[in-house]
C-alpha cells in the first residue's frame, strides 16, 4: 500500500494543474487530447503489467506517459510556470516506475 498513498495525491496535483490551466483559459483542444492520452496510458499500464505480464509493452506505455507529462510540464504558459511544479512528484514517480519496469524487463526473460 505504501507508494499508492503517495500516488493518489500526485494524480490529484495533476488534476489541480489542469484545473488551473482551464481557469486561465489556457486549456485548448490539444490539452484535452494530451490529458486523455495520459489518462489512457495510465489506465492501460496496470493490466498490461500486472495481469498480462507484458513488461516490454508496459515500459513503452510508461515511457509514453512520461513523455506526455514532460511535454505538459515544459509547455506550461507563463501564468502557470510555478504551478507546473505540481507535476513534479508524479513525473519523479514515473521515472522510478520506468526504471523498475526496465529492470524487470532486463532480468526476467
């Protein structure tokens, strides 16, 4: 249960960042597509990794999710430059998850 206690607030911080973007009228169609993509990748990763045991596909999904969140982080408009750091804990967790997933891929044929 340990890490999930930390992850739920991280996803909440992502939603808070998106809400701030929406209230600043900086949320366009591309942002909705990006959010939908990140949500879909997040949802798909769990069954692919834990149920299907497809670690190579899972590392691809996590890498794509990390890339999307980094894009979101780097493309924050000026009024939200400080608020984008709300994404930092979630991005950090994704780096850790990617490294663990990669370790499993390399050490379990």
